[in-house]
């Protein structure tokens, strides 16, 4: 198992926010890549009311040791009171791709 790399999911309200957060993370070397996936339909409860919103999903590739700093940067630029920021481990992956992630994020 590769416990050094993670995928972080983060929903955002619009493409402007998606590009801003993605650029901040990649330019700041907190993520090697952030894919912006349009067309997400989110249904959830917020403040005791059912919500049905169009959102975008960020799929962010990084290292586990950068999660706390990455999360702070997302919260700093995210308009939601409680943004979705969920990290999942990369169990296995193309070793060359994982090496590329390491080469494009902050050094340990």
C-alpha cells in the first residue's frame, strides 16, 4: 500500500472558485494536479433544509504530509462555511505518476 499519496475531493460552487483554488494549490506546490469536474449535482441537508445544488468537483493529487497545509489553503479561498475536503489514500498507482506527484509538490 502507498501511504504517501492521496486524492482529495473538494466540491465548489462555480468554475471561478474551482480555478482559483486549483491554481493556488498547484502554484503553491501543495498539489501536483487538480482536475475540475463540472456537472456535479449535490443533494444534501444544510441547516435542516434539503439542498439541491449544481457544483463542480476538484480531484486533487498530493502527498499525505501536505494535507493540513492544503486544507488550510482551501478553507482560506472557499466560500462555503463548511467546505467538503475529503482525502482518500492512493492504494496503488503508476509508479512514474506517483514520482511525478513527488517532483511537483513541496519537498519534505
